[in-house]
C-alpha cells in the first residue's frame, strides 16, 4: 500500500502541469482522498464485522464452550451486592401490579430467587402488601432457561414471570414490553451494546415515571477520578470521549441525560473494580446525548469506545 504514495516518474514535469491546471489537480486529489478514505472504511468495517462475529459466538456458546467471565446464573444476592444499595429497597417495595424487567438475565436466576419465601424473610417490611409480588420479565439474547424456570412458571399465575429471548432489547417495541417500575442490568446489554445512547433511550422509554434503572460497568473510569484500568497495557473496558477528545466519565454522561436523577457508586474491592449506577426517571422530556461507537473488541464483556456526537 505504501507504494501507492510514492512520487511517479517524471514528477517534476507533472508538477508543471499541476501548476498550470489547479482545478484538475484539486479534482485528482479529491478522488485520491476519497479512494483512500473508502479503503480505510472498508478495512475498519471488516475488522468490526470480525469482532461482532466473535461476540455472537460468545452469545451462542454452550457447555464447555462458554468463555470465562460470561456468567449466566447470577443470583439475586449477587445483584444486591453489585448494584447500588437502593436496588434492594426498590425491589422490596414492588407490589402485585408493578413490573420488573431484567435485561441480560441469563437463565433468569435473579427473578426465580425473587419468587421464594427467602426473599420475604429478608424483606419483612411490606411483606403482606407484596402479596403475590410484581411481575418479572427476563430478557436474554439467548435462551438459557433451565427446568427450574419452567417449574416455577407452572406454579405461579399465568404470565407472572416471562422469558423473552433471541432478540436484543432494542428490537422490542414499547407496546410489546409495556412499562416497568424497576429495570436491572448486571453485565447485560449496558455492558455489551454497541450503541449506548440507543440502549439508554430504550430503557428510559420503558421506565414508568419515578421508575429506576439499576446497572453496573466493570473496569470503568470511576466518577471520583481515583481508578486506573485494571488490565495492564489496556484501556478501560468502556470509554467515552468528548467532542474535543477529552475523557467523559460514564457517570457524567448519564447525568447529562435530561429528566433523570443519577447516583454513581464505585466498588473498588471488586476484581476488576466496578461502578454501579442508579438512574431514576423524574420527568417525561428525556433526551439522551448521542454517542458514536469508535471501537469494539469482543470479550466478556467487550472493550468499547464511544465519542460524543457533534
């Protein structure tokens, strides 16, 4: 490829022609630049397609082929440990007419744990008002249900728990899913999506007024500014750059969304460290600042880079 940039023979003579015909020179340069940019775009597209194919293989992996770090059986207890402290209270306050959506639910273990006597024992306050509890909806890009899910569903009223698979969250309409008082995502779509702004738009559209979205990111620049990338020689797993190229922390970007109240909680004792987020919808005029994806490398979770769109 470098050979294409070498000056051709008789370049001195050709330079005389360029001086005499600047319009032709400009046209030639534009054609050359367009071809170069197109070639670079093609190379970038091929590389991205390869990474997305690797990621798709991770989603479809089964048995011994499931890579390390791709957890599909997180318990409700692990959710409580990873997410902000408000999550446990929010779930305990849900009533039979309310709804909880779990994105990236794996086999749906967290929802199954919610429908157990143990949950009521640990959340004594409001136990009588909870009655038959809220409806739980699990979304997973692949169907990971076990016999335990089917057995629990058979014991509960029809549609008390639902499991939706084979499509990412962005492909579901608001009419299909309805509204929710609580949405959770523990290393699910929020950690894996290639379009973070679209994901947040979808989540906030599904949240009821004063509803809460609880999520977490692994190995991300903490809002306090005290963290460092966990993996030596590698960037954070999720990065955002401003229009001028400066760092924008994920916490700050979430707080720039209109009509939300955001709290961020760093948990440095995790390996790798995590940051937990609570995003509460407080009015209807939601506007999510647009991000452009600039980097993606498959993983569990993937390495992603975004830039604030101009």
